[in-house]
C-alpha cells in the first residue's frame, strides 16, 4: 500500500500537544502506548509530529480521554501529520 500525507499539518495553534498531555499527567511514551494499545514507536512518531493514519490518532486520543476524563480529539490536540493509505 502506498501512503501519502493528505492533511498538511494539524496545527498546534489553540490546541494542546501530546507532549503537554504527557507532562500534565506525568506519563511516559511507554505509558501512553500501553493506555492506547499501540507500540511505543507509534507514540514516539506522534510526539515528534510524524505522520500517522487518522484511525491510529483517533484511537490514541480516545483512550487518553477515557483514562483522564478530558476531551482529547483531533479538534483539541495538535502538532502532528495525518496520512492516508491508498490501495
């Protein structure tokens, strides 16, 4: 499958970043990975602003919301790229 970035960048403007969430709750990369049921390399990619499939980003943010009781979604968290898988 070919991957391409379809949304240039989910801006940090007016939004919290994953790193800020980690600092707020004193969570490590591995802790967030465990919470979100993904590999730590996926969280590292998101922390660095790397591109990820939209479903993976939504899963991470949904799980963080469930654990913290806060609303973390693509509308409230920024600082990363979204990629689209093409067949």
